[in-house]
C-alpha cells in the first residue's frame, strides 16, 4: 500500500469556508477517487503545519493515476483557495501516523 501525505495551513478568514469544503467536497471526492482517508490532524499549539492529512491506496500506479486525473487537479486547485503552505508526497504505507 502507498500513502498520500498532505499538509497545509488554513488561510486566515477562510476557516468556515474551508470546513464546509473539507466536509462537503474534499473528503467525499477523495473517497470517490479511491483514496481511503486514514489520518487528519490539526495543530492547535506550536510550530509546524496547521493540518496534516493522509490517505491510502493499494499501489503507486493507482495513486499516480488519481493524482494525474482532472478530478484531482480540480480538487487540489479548489483546496488552494483555502490554504497556504500546501505540500503533498506519496510514501510506502507503514501503518499509523507518518510524516
């Protein structure tokens, strides 16, 4: 299995819109694309990304196909309307929380 790791900071004054987008569009869409959400962490104190999120798929070929799809690219563009310092990477899934 492979895991998509994402991190970002929510733009000031965009918090409410972000939460609506996250629950109504982002999460359902990644599930429809075949990514199974595994982690979601919110940093409330200290340094580092405000949000860490992860999701898994069976193999790198499937994950690459999703990340190259027009649906993912559109979803990612919409995410960028609400966040800054966005990053993503795909790693081998080791189970549990990963950085």
